[in-house]
C-alpha cells in the first residue's frame, strides 16, 4: 500500500474511532442518556461516512489519488472533532432527539463525501484526458 494511503487510512480510522466512541462515552459519562446514545442504529451509522470514503478512495491506483484521499481524510477528522467535541467536553443531557441528530450528521457527512468524490473523480478524469 502506498505510504500516503496508509497514513490516510490511519487518519480515517482515528476519525471513525472518535465518532464511534462518542455515543459510548456519553452513555458512560451520563448514564441517564444511555438509552439515546447506545442505540444500534446510531452506532451503525457512525461507521458509514468513513467506510464510504475508504471504499471510494483506497482501491484506486491513480498516482494522484493518495493526496486527495489524505486531504479528504484530514478534513473528515477535523469535522468529526468539531462535531463531537461538545459531547466529550460536556456529556450532559441531550434529550430524546440525540439519536436522530447522530444519524442526520452521518447522513450529511456521507452525502458530502459522495458529492466531493464525484467532483474529484470528474476532475481526475478530465485532467487525465487532456494531458
């Protein structure tokens, strides 16, 4: 595996770990909220954006893709840290719509990854066609 792709895979895994462990941490730190944070659908949805990014970019063999993958994975890590920092710093009450919030965040992140990937794939194809 290309060293940049390996680094990007580690960054994606770090972002996934933060996203997946946040509901578990909050359910531990605020036991009254555990029912909303330990939902199986919430935990399953946490994996989708990172798995989609890895599935779209890791198998590609174009020499330009490792840099794109690394940038995308770093952006995902930053966005994940910004989104979940509140729960790590203040795992207080969240209410009964927290699970829906997790699911919506992951759905929007997945849609953004797919949209950015489509644009990048078109740009890669276009630049490869005209060189």
